[in-house]
């Protein structure tokens, strides 16, 4: 798998697992088993599950910010982090 495709698969698998179990119960081993990748492949992209969730949170905030800018809402709606 290419790097971006692998990261995408890890992220999608994380979301899929989060639908069936609490996020705190998702481990690198469970993710790798569900993705059918090795642990070393996971660690090429993320330090641990918390690193993955931090990345996903930042991506979400970035997408929200882009949406606000696209709709020219950044000055009209207060946004608190």
C-alpha cells in the first residue's frame, strides 16, 4: 500500500472500531489486526493510538476552519477551542 492509502485505511479502521467499542479500548494491536497491517507499518505513521486521535482531531478542526472560511463565516460566528 502507498503511504497515504495506508494512513487512510488506519484512520477508517479506527472510526469503524470506534463504532463497536470505546475509543480507549482501541489498541495498536486491534487496529493492525483489523487493517491487516503489521505493527511496524502502523508505527511508521503514528507513535501510538493517542497520536492517531490527535492527528484526527487536528484534521477535523482544519476541515471546520476551511468550511468557515469558504462560507465566509469566520467573522460572524464565534468559535471556541
